[in-house]
DNA sequence: CTGTTAGCGCCTTCAA
DNA sequence: TTGAAGGCGCTAACAG
């Protein structure tokens, strides 16, 4: 909070409530919150007992119809809201689900979280979100929080194996999202990275590219490893040479990717196509091409993995692999719901999201290609689906 | 979940844990989670009483140094994790904060949530996120959830006044973010919309624009009203005519904005500059210009309010008002922390985030302008700060 | 069908 | 400095 901020005590935009009783001289301790009505109060208001009130509210057990109505009305009248903490304590199970992700600022995770939250909310759960910023410590801390609040399940995009293991060791059902810790048996929802990478690479090969550089930040997880595998499989299937120097390692930040691409282009001017393995890397690659003044796709083509909004806004739009992130999130949530309901007891389920390819303007035949472009070069954005 | 998904029971990528005891024939009910150690167990393990163990952990009250050590060690050893529900029930106060926002898929809200979560987590709170999708019902439902879990405070980007009122009526401290419900006295963090809109409009006027259209989706909240005011104030100060037909109402979706812009351009070919009041509207406006084949900024300039990633990726980059959304989020969180600590007792605080202007390539002198461009037209992106 | 009882796990008196 | 006791609000047994 720098000097950008300016404090004021009162805003002209906000009118004082016309309620003199609200006035409290500064310095007085804050009013202790009015005690919330408990089920005792509700029972009294409905002229019955707490247990009957409880039954009326929950629908478990017998309650005379008229009594139920009385209780419901009373609840409405006195503004009764059941205490979830007490309920959780008593029931030893909550309607809370922990969501442990890496970076809400990254549209991939934001969309994932949105899909999860949407589905879980409609199933009557609420969501505790912890961002771990890619840090193992924060991730473990998040897992500890989930244990402490007795979440009934957790959805994790793992950074390390510790958090997932902690949760599983404590009997918390875990759904791993996007990637899975090797050797831990939990439910999971993964993207078919191999297939996605393979199909988009095939698209490039079909256009005539033979020197396709892969920009990638990790191959330890199924995400990176799968994308690398798919890329290789496509090359192999097409009988193309596998030049190890064209697999370009980088750190995950756009800046790192930008530098890596700039260096690559200087080193290997023969490269006609760049495949960025994540949306962040694609961002850096795109910037490197733009700053380097490379014409896309005439001089060099670009494809990405993971469709994020800017890719359909730029011109040319970026051809990419759509992971259906929203669907990924909803599927995770559904797995959680099924697991809690016990309908998936006895086995773990790993679902795969089948990605699809979105072809935009950033891919074309390689420069010097004698193959006429089969696909007419579209005007900006016209091949893009609506974002 | 459509045909894109394919279920499998087992993934080659995930190895079975080498733990035969884990095997459970399908159909067997899930193992009841091993009872978690309670403070009783901890006391036993540390050869003391629960009360002493409690004091040792919390630091409240006297505990002999050696006993404290014993308790802490035992806690570590047996994997004791205090039950937050029990603690909340007993203490009548939790470390949970509710965050009620409109749309996690919109980078504005995602960034806001990220800033909030980050700051609150480091202050020892955890966050319950509810997305309301702009729906009053969902918002009220979210507020009810917050009441039920006894959050110690809530941060809300209000959609209606009901949710905020419900929370406040129950004594839950509320920080309203980005916009405030008129007539409710809570803490809040707002952006100085008037100033931001005014300054960016002045920038345009300085370039020589006189027919500046404002694309706006609402003027009921301080956000829209403020941006409209700032726009008008700048025109007025410059002695420019105020053409009501240049204030173009639209719904908030990019598609709506796209159509509105297309219609406007047909109707008013004399417009030289478009000011989109939100990032969503800017998206639609940008697309409309691109599809319409308008050269930006030569034929028409574009500015936005709220900086989101695509604006620095496209060429030309979009000149916009940076709301410092991350800071906005952190400031909300800080207000919550202060409020809970009681350090702000006795008054409400409304903070203002002072936005700043990011000038990119989408703004230039109006067509036919005789004023030479003072600012050399930069190459793509070179005026953009790193995204 | 209803009400009484007990206890979920924790923390804070209060008495020792 | 420690431990015993009680109760936060809720619901599932169980007895009426």
C-alpha cells in the first residue's frame, strides 16, 4: 500500500444510515454481536423441543406436519441460521471442501477454481481456497488448515507430494487435478496431455513444418512429460528427425520464456515453429516474437498448450490446445461429490479430459514452403471461437 | 461432461502404492477415517491434562517450560491438529473470512481474490470463496453460508444490498470492495473512478480528440457513475461539448459491447475515440474494431478502464486505467484484519485506491489531426510495462 | 411422534 | 503451575 492510497473517514458516496441509535462515540468498544439465536431459541419460539426442531429442519426422523411448519416459520421469523461448526463437531463431517491451487492470478487456475466452486456450490458444499504460489510450505500449511477444519474432501493441483500425502494419511478424500503425484492412489482428473500435444504437433507437421522447437518448463509431472511425449510421438510417427536442441528448457515465468526464445532464435534461425507448453510460456514466446519483429506465421509459427483469453484477442490469434479447464474443474468437483456420497467406494477414479485443438492465425506453412496454403489466411480473429 | 471425457479405473501414469494392506475389494464400504487425535490424546501422550495441553499450545496462561516442550513434541509426534470447529464453537469466533465476489473467471475478480487470500493467509486466516455470478440469490445464499460458519468478517463486491445487510445485521464486519451499497455503513475499499476516468479522458483530449464515446454498462454503482462523472468532468473542464448520444449504454458482456460498438460506428462515423468502462466492454470494443477493420489508433483510438493481461498482449496495446487490483485486494484484507483486531473500532474506514494510467499504442491523435504526434508511435508493446 | 440426555473437541474459569 | 468441570450449539439414541 503505497502513497497511491488515501484514507478518508467518510465517503460522500455513502450515506449515513438514518438510524440514530447506531451512533457510537469513537473509542467505545465495538458492540458485542447480538447473540445469534440457537436451536434452543428456535425450539422455544416454535413451542417445541430442540430435537424436534432439529428434525424439522433436517428432515431426519418423524415430525408432525403442523409442527414442522411451525418450526420453519419460527426459523424464518427469528432469523435462525444453524451453526455449522457445532453441526460439524457433532456430525464429524462438514460440507466444506478444500481447494489447494497454485496461482489464482493465472487464468488456468482461476478458471479451474471457478468450475470447482460452481459445481460444489450447487451440490451444497462450500469451498475453502488456499493459494500456494507454487510453494511446498504454503501447500502443506493449506493441507493442515483443511485437516483442522475437517473438510470432507480436498481438490489439489499438487506442487509436492507432502500435502496430498498428509491429507490422504488422515483419511481425507483427495482429488488431484491437472497432475498427480506419482505413487499416491487418489482420485484425479487429468488432461490427456499426450494426445493434445500430439495432435497439435501433427497439425504443424501437416502444414509442412519439420523443425519445431518445444519450449517447456518441466518434465517431472505428467503435464510436462505428457506434452513432451506427444510432441515426440508426432515427430516419430511422421518420420521426422528428433533434434534434442529443439527441446528448449526454461523456467515457468513469461520473462524466462521470452529470453529463452530470443536466445533460441539467434542460435537456430532455421526453426520455423515454436510450441510453448503452457500459457505462461506462450506469453513469453509471443512477446519475444513480437519484440523481435518476427512475422507470425509467415516467418515463424506459434502454438500453445492451454487456451487463455489473450490468445484469442491478439492478431494473429494463437493456435492452441484447449484443455476445457472449466470442465476439468467441474469434473473434479463431481468426483468429490461422488466420493463423499460413497458411490465410488472401492476404487479410485482417474478421469481424463480430452483436449481439443483451436486453430487460429498463428500457424501457417513454414517460410519457403512450396506447398500452397490449403487454408486461406483469415482476417484477424475470424477463425477464433468467441472468447 | 460430454463425450470429451473418458473414464478409466486406473492410469498407467499412476503407480499403485506398494502397500498391500491398502487393497480393499470393491463393494466394501470406505474405511472409516481413523479417529483423529484429540487434545485428550495429546494430553495423554504428554502425560498431562487437556487444559495444560491447551495452554501449552495456545500460549495463554501458565505452563512450565518443560511441560510445554513435552506437549509440543507430543503434538508433533502423534500428528495432533486442533479441531477448528470445536475451537470456533467454544470461542464464538473463527479465523475464517468470507469472500463473496461476482466472477472468478473475470481476471479482475480473480486478481482481487488472489490479493485478499494472500494477505489473509499470511495473517493466519483462511478464506471461504463464494462466486455469485452476479446473481442476487446466489449472493444471499453465500451470505447465509458465511453466517452459518461464523466467519469473523466478510469481503463483498456487492451485487445487491441484501447480502451486505444480512451480514451487517448479524454483526459480521463487512468490507465492501470495488463498490459500495448506498446507505450501508461498512468499511470499504474503492477505486477513485472519477479521477481515473477523468485523467484518461484528459489524455485523450490532450491528443486532440473531441468526439469521445463512452461505452458503459451501468451507472447505478459508484463504479459506473464515477467513471461517467470523470469522463464528463474532463470534457467540461476542456470546454468540449457534451453529446449525450456519445454515452453508449450496453449490457456488460463483451458480445453486447461488440454489437453496441458496431452500431455506434455505423451511426456516428465522426467518433474518433472509444472509452470502454470495463475490461469486458473493452474486449467487445476491441473485437468490434478489429472485425470492422478499423485501424487503431489511426482511424480510431481505444481506451479502457481496468488493466487485464490481454491488453498488453495485443498490438497496439490498449491504453487503460490500472486499478491496482492486487493492491485493492490486499487493502481489503488489511481492513478486515484491523477491524477484527478492534484497532478500527468506533469508525468506519473507506479507503481509496488511486488508479494510474497506462499509455499503450491504442491511443493517438484523431485522424485528420493537424497536430503532429508528440509521442512517437512505438513498436508493439514497447511502451507496455511487463505483464 | 416427541422430549430428554449425552457428547462431539475445545478452552476458560475456578479451586487446589 | 496444574487439573477438574462445564458449556459452546447441535443431533442421534433412546425412552416415553
